[in-house]
């Protein structure tokens, strides 16, 4: 992954580096202006987004907490009212009285009327005596109630709760024969003060619209939709346009309610959720007293609408500034690069051989100085061309003198040939062969004027040299040459192998006890031709090897080593480049290996050109 990132950054840098100077300046100007502005705009927008979201969350949390507290206080009042029969001796008596007379009816009616008027939202209050008779007081708009339909449910809930008050969540009651009302109920078992036995049940029916007055202010402030569920997850109340239904029969909205309640895990918190393709901020409070959850869901679009407007304004402003920066950058870049373009045109004319050019600089800045130096360079080039012309003429004269001087070595070759013929006439073949081989060596080293020869010619010269060594040191050395045919026609500068072989013989094999072997091999590596001259002589220690390689790399003289290897190495580096040359590897008592690398120019030259 890291290497991929580096490669991508390198490609981007190369793309930018290869752009024309004018475009580079435009890019730099735009980035220097647009990036800071864009970053500041982003930070401002994000800060505003977070601030608005935090404020909305805090406000919604405070509102849901206040609504939950209001509901808790209301329920607490109702629970306290359910304990009033415990303190009314007449009601205690009426509840244990089996017969119902005028006094009982009147007393129960007055007591129930008092309870019914304690809270405006109470639509009915019921008292069930010990014998199952039900007495109730109702709102003026209700003509008839049907408590007998609910009596069994009351008995079950009161028995389960014991002496504690219990809340029955949202449910529907029937009034006036065919009218239904949505209510929630608070009921309590009434025990006798003297015997502590169950003598009745007190029930409050509260209109569910009680929560409308509590929830509407929350919705108005938060611009969201609020709903209340009991501790069983059943809906108590929801606003009309809430994300959850007023009727649990709506399957999709019931599912939304369950998804919302799954996120409730603390007494008070908030979270974000997606419902029906829209994102919501949900803030909730769980009542400690009732266990009911009051939750407001606010569409994020309502919260972030002002932020989006500000963001659009920032984007528009940023684009205008970038466009202006681009316009200014284009003008400035053109003004700065115009002299450079003029200079490039003049350089192209010089490239095509026209030296009669001159850069006229208007200013004394760096570009003006560059133009001035360009003019001086043209003058210097003209002077150098004149010097080269004079030097060429001198070289031609020197070559003529060299050709004349080549006549003198012919006397030496003719003399050696005479000695060879005299040795043969005297039946001395060793002297004849030695004289013949020496003549070949001198002819190859001195007479040939070519700087470049073929690998085949170099190896033939090595074989001739080996034959001279065989005459001098019979059965002392063995020469193995294993160079593939495809390398034999490659061009190479003259006298590169013989000095290496000579160095191996006299510094490695000559001092070895017993016969030695000298091998010359070749192979191709990364498009270059690599040759190896290896011997199994005495080798050298690590310090000597390090000193030798250092001498080859730096070209410095070292009295410990001869000039043969250094001469070959320097000529190779001068001819092929600094990346080529000799590399020496050696191990004491095992042998030495000299590697020679030259450029493989097989495609450019043929063997016939160097024979």
C-alpha cells in the first residue's frame, strides 16, 4: 500500500514537473489561494454544522426532559388521589356495605364527583365495592359508560399490583353506546384500614389528549415530532405527523417505532437513524417513575437547512475567488514566462546551427540575467568552434606525422622475420615460434590504428599471448575460453583482455604451487555484455582486495598494484561511461575473478566493420 502511494505521488510530481512553466505558475497560484480558502470554508461549515447539531440536541433533550417531568408529576398526582379512599371513613363503610341505598349512592356520588374535578383531563372515575357494584362519575358530555366490560381487566391488574397503584396504558373505552374514546387509566386496590382486606378498586380514566398540550410545545421548539411509549413498548401518544403512528396497525410505522426503541439504552441520550430513506436525530428521556419513554424525532434536513444555505454561499464565494485567482495567475504567468519562451525559441534556432541570435532583455531580474548569460554562451560557442577548427587542422598534421612514423616499426618487424627465418634454417623451431608470436603481439599492439576491435580479435590476441607463456612456462598454465558465438562480433576497445590475463598469470598463477587454470567466460545481463576472467591462483586478502577496488574506482595511483588493470578500467570508463568498468573479486588461497561489463551494441554494428 505504501509503495502504491509513493508511486502515485511520484507520477503526480512528474506530471507537474513536465508541465510548461506558465501552467506550473497558474497551478501554484490557484493552489496557494484556493486550498487555504477551501480549507477555511470547510472548517467553518463543519464548525457551524456541529454547533447547530449540538444546540438542537441540547434543546431537544431539555424539552423531552421537561415533558417527561410534567407527565411524571401528573401521574404522581393521580396516584396520590387513588389513596384518598383510605382516609375517608364513609367511603370505607360504603365499600363494605352489601346493600345499596340512597345514602350510599349519594355518598359515593359526592366522593367520585370530587375526584373527577381534581384534574380537568379526567373523563371518568370509578369505584368498585367489595361485592362488585360499580359507581362512577363522568364528564358532562358522556351520557353512559360501560364499566362492566372492563371489570375483569381491573380485577386482574389490581390483584397483580397488590396495594400499589398501577397504570393501564393507552386503550379504547365505549361511551354513549357507539362512541369510543382513547384514554389511559390509573387504578388502585382499596384495602380496609381496619382489616387490611381488599374491599374495592378505584379507577381514573384520563383523556389521551392530555399529552397533546405537553407534546405540542416540544414540537414547536424542536421542529420535530414527539411520541410517548410505555415500558412495554406500546404507544401512548404520538403527534399527527410523527415518524410513528397514532394507530399501531400501521405495520411500517410500527417497525419504525421498534427500530427507534432498540437504540434506547440509557435514561437520557440521543442518536441518529435512517427511517424510510430519511435521516433523523432522535432525542429521548426515560421516566424513572413510570418507565415511559418520551422521544422526539427531528429530520436532519430541518436542522441543517440554515447550514446548507451558508455552505452554498461559502462554495459560491470560494468559486468566485478561485476564478479571480485563475485570471490574475494567467496574466502574471504570461508576463513572467514570455521572456523565457523567447529564449527557448532562440535556443531552438541555435540547435539547428544558427548562431547569429541575440536575446534582448528588458529587465535585470533572473530571466534578464539568464538572457545575458545566453548571449555570452553564444559568443563562447563561436570561439570554441573556431578553436576546434584550428585543433582539427593540427590533428590532421599530427596524423600525417604518425603515418610517417609507422614506417620505422617495419624495420623491427622485418628484423624479427629475419631472425625467425634464421632460426628455422638452423632447425630451432622454439626460437622461430617465439619470434613469430612476438611479432604478432607487436603488430596487434602497435601497428593497428583502430581503437575498436572485435571480441574475436581480442581473444585471438590472448591465445597468442598464452602460446608465448607456454614456451616460457611449459605445462604451468591452462587456458579455457568459453565465450558464446553471439558475443564474438561485438566491438570493444583494443587491449582489454590481455592486461587482465597478464595480471592473473604473474600475480596469481605464477606464485601457485603446481599447474593453474585461467578461464574466460561471457554472458548477457540487463542488455549488457559481461565477461569474466577467472583464475585459481593464490588470490588476495580482503584488505588488499578492498584497496585494489578502491584504486580502480577512484583512478588513484597505488604503488602496490601495476598499471595494467587501472589502465584498462580507465579506458573502459572513458569509452562506455562511468557505470562500466572492472570489478575484482578474490579470496585468499582460492583465486581471483575479474568481471568486465561493456555495452551490448549488437544492433548497431556488425562483425565486418571491425575486421
